[in-house]
C-alpha cells in the first residue's frame, strides 16, 4: 500500500465510489454510499478537476481525458437518471466479502453501508426518472438481488421501494432504450481520447465479424473436416458441466493451466497472489463472469473469479442454455480473459505501479480490450498444442463481443429493438434463449459494451507498430510490459505512449 491519491484523482474517484472502494482499494470509502441524487452528482461534478495536474505529461493527459469521460457520463448523458445498475453498484455489499482487512473491520463497514441504504434509495428514486422499459427489465434481477443475505428490516424496506420504482419503469417506461446517436458516440469515445463515428463503427464491426468467422471456419475444419460451424459449435456448446459447482471446479483447474502457459511463453511477468472461483453475488447478476481483484491500495488478499449461476427457479432447458456459456470449449477462453493473462494478471500488475493516476483511473476499453486481446494471443501461441477447440471457443467468445458492438450501435441509434438484438446474438454469436436475451438487455443498459472489441483492435494495431519499429528487439513480453506499465490508460493514448514517433 502507498499514500492515498492526491486531490485531482480523488475528485474523479468521488464520482466512482464503488469502483474506488473495490477495484482501486481505497477503503476510506468503506461504509459510504455515493450520493447519486441529482444534487449529489452536481456537487461532485463541481469538484471535478480541482487541484494541480500530475507533473508527468502522460499522467496529466490521462487525467484530463478521464475527467472528460466523467462529464460526458454525468453532466451530459446523466446516466444516474436512467441506469438503476449505477445505484445498485453504489449500494452493493459484496465488496466487503474479500479478505482485504480483518473480518470485524469489514463487518463494521458493511453495517455502516447497510444503514445508508434508505437514504441511497431515496436518492435513486429521486434520480431515476428517465429509465427506459428495457433498461428497467435488464436491471431488475440485480436490484432484487440486493436483498439476498440481508435481514435488516429498514434496509429490506428500502430495497422493496427500489424494486417497486424499477418495476414501474419496466411497466411504464419508454419502450426504446436508444440514447440517440450523438450521446452514444460521445459516451463511447469520452474517457478514451477518441471521437467515433457511426459509419466507421459499423465498418469495423462488419470487418471484424468476417475475420472471426474465417478463424472459426478454419478451426472447425481442423476439428471436424467437411462439417459446418452451424452444426459443430452447438454440439460443442452442449458439452458443459451439468451443475454450477462443476463450472467452479473446471474453472479452478483451468487457472493453473492458463497461468503455466503464460509463464512458459514468457508473455507477462509472474502475477503471484491467489485467485479463487465462486458464485457471483446476486446483485451482480447482469453479466456471466467477472473478476474482483486484490486492488492496488489495499493489503494483498485473494481475488475472486466470479461466475454467475443460473437461477434455480428457471426451467431445466433455460438453465442448460445458461450453462452452455461455460462449455468445455468456451470456458478456457473465458478463464484466459478473467484470470491470466487477463483481468487478474492486470490487477496484479497495477499493484506494482506507483503513479496515483495509473493505479486509479480506468479506461474500460483498455481494461476489457486487454483481457479480450489475450484470448486470441493464446490461440496465436498454440495453447493446448493448437487444439482447434480452443480456437473455436476463442472465436465464439470474440463473435459474442463483436455482436455486442453491432447491437449497441443498433439499440442506441434506434435502428434495432432489444428483441432484434437478441435474435442477432442467436444468429451471430451462437447463444440461445435466455442467454441471448440477457446479452441484448445488457446492451440496453451498458451502451458502451462494444469497447471490448475497440480496445482489443487498438492494442493489436499498436502491437503491429511495435513489431515493425522494434524489429529484432520485439518480444511479446517487452510489448506487454510496456502496456501494463501504463496502468489502465485511454486507448487513444496507447500508440504514442508505447511506440512514440512510430505512431505518427
């Protein structure tokens, strides 16, 4: 652990308290629920940008771009008025489950946090006056999940009010989730130092989809010569653990395998630490897998590779569709993404940095782009002896991510309904039923989840520049060390930071 960040970084983190607490590890935020009422957000925005910029020119550029992203989210798009998951994240108690501090200290912080729930729900009900019906539908499982494991009567009464408010939005809210093209593009590029335009995004998605289909078709032909992906992939997806405990066991075994491969190929520095696998908290039932890492500013502790289990109340067929996401073909790539060299290893690298900016300020496109990039890196490097099933799983996961980009453009420009987006996930990404609809609904809330692809492609572009410019001096390890030394930077800064004038 080191000193707490200075005023400029803290003002930015005050608009992102839940992440600052859990993923940055600033436990001075423990027991505190961010004030996401309109007046609370206005006050935090007024403090943004106070204090001197860092002396390091790169850190100064990162800070200014990050602040621009926060203004785009809260001052322009006013996401606190349309996104219940932002309020769920502020209230979420799962951050106290990791062993970053003695159990009693975490228990007291949890109690303070829980005591603040009634006020937090007051703020949520006041703020959430623009929730589209699809966004409400996507958010309700997590809103309801807040109550799991809670027995405090006042807190539970607050959750019931929150649920009722979001249920009313599901019933009466605007049927379209569209942000509008200008707001969507601003949110996608703000915080990354990039200005996107719709035609370019559409072209990128189409080109990447075609490239990935070619990779998939080639791998399928190696696995089952003469057969088509449309028949082979669904059959492989049906080969999955029959229980969520089975998923946990197989994911745990994979951690050692993917970590050994990174070590053998000298792809990154040794991460160290401990990563465990377990069920995601009910309040985080908006994705399928995620990482909660041991954060830079806290004492070292186990990180958690969370897997979202199917709801036991679902019909057997729907539970099976959900578990197919964790098939023995796709789970290796998911584990590379979530653990090593993906999010877990990235979190370990952050712990070695000393810059407040690089340890604290996050570019989602870099964080997710890095984890997405290393999935394909493992295929390039011949993971599992070049077993085509890994390449198939990697390509299927990548097709899921590029379909997210396609559908986010469609949903938020109003060109595509959630139902049409779900159909695209079925036709283009091999998902079925509830899993496909869940991805489409997630896109209604998380408009920028196409950043996985954009971050991956920018990292790959900068790698190509480094290969050309560094010549015989290029190695994956050198390139990856240079990237991770930047922390979680806006992808618009990557090229000049890593390869300098070669980016011109």
